[in-house]
């Protein structure tokens, strides 16, 4: 029971963090490939905002479940 409560609080904190400060990652794509020659493009992308919303929602649902089982 206590583990569920702690896990839900961690998920809520992670969801809020992902919404407020979404992390960036780099993506590399091959644009042209001719024999042994390859031209690649590296793009910096941001994690979509809905990911933080899903994590936050999962934390809220887990918190509700933990509090419901407690009473």
C-alpha cells in the first residue's frame, strides 16, 4: 500500500516535470545514400507534451487507487 502511494507520487512529479521542462533528444536520418557515400542529418527534437500528461494521469489514477484501498 505504501509502495503504491510512493510510486504514484513519483509518477505525478515526473509528469509535472515532463510537462514543464520537456527533455530534448537528437534524431539522425540518412538523407542521401549513393554507394558508400551517405549524407546524414541530425535533428534535435523535443519529447511531445502528451507524454507528460499520460505519466501525470497514470500517477493520479494510481494515487486514487491507493487512497481508495486505504479507506
